[in-house]
C-alpha cells in the first residue's frame, strides 16, 4: 500500500469516527428533552400546551427533600401562566401561588414547601 493510499484510509477512518461520535451525541441530547407524554413511559414528565424547557426546582434550604419554587422557559410569549405539580399525570395538582416572568424565564412559587418525591409531573397552563 502506498503512502498516499494509507493517508486516505486514515482520513476516511477519522471522518467516520467523527460522524459516529456526532450521531451519538445528538441521540443523547434528544433523549434528554422532556415531552408531554412523559419520559419513555417512566411515569413522569410535563403536561402543557407549551414546550417547556430548562426546568429547575428551587430546593428549600432548611429541608432539601422539599422545594419552594420551579423555574422554566416556555416556547411562546404567554401573557399569564400558572404551574403546578402532581405525583401522577392525572393526580391532585398543587398549584403555585405566584408565577413571575423575567425575560424568557418563568419562576413559580408555592405557598408551602412541597415534597420532591411527590412532584413527578409539572403542569404549565395559561391563566383563564
């Protein structure tokens, strides 16, 4: 095999390896998005007519097994929205008392701290 042929084979191998790594990375990134049907049937997710991303629960500093608020971004310019959490998709929803928008980020605060383990579903809807 000539030097030029070996160089072509190495370049082709590197390009193939790069494509495999890129496809795998894209697959993992897509798997981390949250859809309204729950995550792979695992029993938790987001129920909303909006596309909800960048969800972050704000833990209670005195008891980290509870949280006091949730931050998230939605795909539309909602005038007023409300968020709530529940243990199941159709279970009893604990609604936030106040939701405030700052740029694209929404922050919804609950009247009292809620148990982290009882918040498998995030519900986001517009205020009627």
